[in-house]
C-alpha cells in the first residue's frame, strides 16, 4: 500500500462524445520519475490536468497516498469530494505548465511567496527567505524583483518551477515545460529539471517530446496512444527495443524528425 | 438682454455650493456603481442558476428603465413602503445602481479576458476561490478596465441634474432657484454649462492619462 503514491484505476475521461482517456490504469511509486510520451492528442496532458484536479473524470478511481482524489468517505460510504477535500489533496501535488502561467502583476519573488503565505500561513519573512533559496536553486536570485514580462521564456519557466516547489508538494507534474521555449532556452530549464530529478525524492511525472531528456531523466516511460497506455518500461528497453508496433512507428517518426534518442 | 457680470459674481457662491453637491453625488455614485457593478458581475458568474437568472433579470430591468423613473421610485414610492431616504441618498443609490448595470458589463468583459491559465495556476497553487479572485484575477483584470469605468463616471456626472427632480440641491437646482427668484436665466444657466464643461475638460485629459497608464501590457 505504501509503495504506490499514485494509483490510477480504470479512469475514463470524455469531452462530449470524444473519449480522451479510456480505462486508463497505472500506478507510481514514491520518488519515481515517470516520463509520459506519445502522439499529439493521446491524453498525456489530460491525465496530468486530472491529477491536478483541473479536470474531472467520468469513471474510475484515482488514489493519492491510498486516498481517493475525487471522492471522500462519509458515514462509511464514498461520496463526491467537496472543496475542502480537494484542497487537502492538492497540497500533495504541484504542477508546472507549458505556458508558465506566472502571475503577471506580481514580481518574481511575490510569485513564489504568494501561495505559501496564503495557503500555509507562512510569515512573509520566512516565505521570502525560502523563495530566495529556491530562486537561487533555479539560478534566478538576481531576478527576484523583476516582473515576469521582463524575463525570457526559460527564466519564466524556472520561476514557475520555483513557485511550484515553494509549496513542497510530494508529487510534481510537468507538462511539456520546454515546448514553448526558443531552442536555445531549452537547456537551462532541462538542467534545472535534471538537478531536481537527481537531488530530490519528489515523485515526478513529466510529459515531454524531448526523447533524449526522457531517456536520461525517467525511471520508467509510459507510451500513450488514443487515451491508453500501449507500452511501458524502463527507458533503455522502451527506447531501444520497443515491442509494440505503434511505439516503434512513433519513435521512428521522432528520429526521422531529427531528434536523438 | 445684456450679460451682467455683477449678477454672476452674486450667484457664484450658490452655484459653487451646488457644484459641491454635484461632485459629491458623482463621487459616491461612482463608488457605488463600481462596487455594485462588480457584485453584479460576480453574481452573474455564480454556479447557482437561480442566482445568475435573477441577477440577469434585475440588471436588464434597471438598465431598461429610465433613470428619472428610478429616482422617483426611490424618493417618492419607497417611503410609502416604509423606507425613507434623504434626497442625496436616494440620488446616489439611483445613480449608482443605474450605472452599476453598465459597469458590470465592463467587469464581466475584463474578468472573461483573464486567461484560463491564471485560474489554473491559482488552483495548482491551491488558492481558495476567494484568494484567487482577490490576489490573482481582480488585480490583473481591473487596471485595464479603469478607462472604461471612468468613462461611465463622466457620463454619470453629466446626468446629475436629474437629481434636481428629487429635490437634491445640486448645481442645476441651485441655478434654477436663483434664476426663478431673479427672473434671469441667462447667467445662471450659462454658468451651469460652463462649470460642467470645466469639469469635463479636466476629466478628458485625466482619462487619457488613465488610458495610457493602464494600457494592457504585451
Ligand atoms: N477542453 C477540451 N475540450 C474538448 N476536447 C479537448 C479539451 N482538451 C483536450 N481535448 C482533446 O482531448 C484529447 C487529448 O488531449 P491532450 O491535451 O491530453 O493530448 P496530449 O497527449 O497532451 O497532446 P499534445 O502532445 O498535443 O499536447 C485531444 O484530442 C484534445 O483535442
Ligand atoms: Mg499536451
């Protein structure tokens, strides 16, 4: 029981009549680094958004630390979760978005301190000290007073990572965090991710189209297609010796597009 | 009829008294219009369908009826129902609620313009809905609205003479008072126009300044 932090059991998600996740099942061990890959529209973003409670599901169960995400126990039976339950569950999870979503009216430091002060009652001085440590970690201590609009994409994304880390989640979700960046800015973000991957015991789920990064970073790779997991395995196996033909076709296309794996 | 400067000097203090009331009514009316407009906009986004419907109906009703009728209702009809308002209070409530129906559209558009990613980031940061409004959505939605809001406040200012109909002694009714008792309308009415124009002339560049100051970035 304690060796799964996320358990996804037969989850189905639809938009109208379009089924985006279909009877999806997988689980994640604490501290595991997971890469989610697959063609566009296969549901990778959707599963991360669902874990962050930005989407609801039609059927199935998601458990975090053994506790249902969208249901709660009341008088011995499971009822739909209320806002307080979701709030408590969200304290375990943080997310970094493709388009950063920094708060544009707040300086870098305030972006990082806002949530700890509001949601955990951390005192301003403590929140700022901790934020400066995190900004230092992502190499942006000198930008603490800058406004988001003054930063490059790579810098914005590193601030967004610091902002998510400030809440000390046990699970971090990264949705294509480099795909909106100019090519020369990708590496500065990836190196922060690499450092997080090797120095923290956070559970990390990463959706990416950067196969070589997924290869180095992940303990396990899930290949998604049409709302299901077609194949999964350690990166050395999945990238070099995929068994399913859809995985092979996908990787072939990636290599043909010029990416190294 | 000759323009009489002596008469102008004589009535000026009274006109300025009236102008003070006019400006006070505009200021209080604007504050109410902003607050109630935001309230209407938020209620219209409620998840409760009954609340959105009723709010929508109230807003359409107020906007669809003349301000003068509303002022009469507030000042002459409400007392019969047991609610007695002073003339200025009734005037401010009338102006404020009437213009709130317009400012609520400004608030609604501004709120809708806030990118979805901001709501999602706030949720990922685990902010409560109240904290999300207070710290994330409104602080970025309101500055770009300020010029549009200010436009309505200027329009409201120019409608304050309607308050004379419910015995508020504002600029227009002061002017009418001195005109009636002196049988001379030229100077009082001209000065009313001049005073309104002066304030509007100050307001226009101030508006432009606001527009430049709060022009949305990007
Ligand atoms: N809000 C929405 N309304 C309707 N359909 C949606 C919505 N969001 C996503 N979809 C659809 O759900 C499917 C899965 O989307 P998702 O974003 O999870 O794919 P993805 O694997 O992340 O793709 P990509 O690699 O392009 O980011 C797609 O077909 C998409 O068009
Ligand atoms: Mg995606």
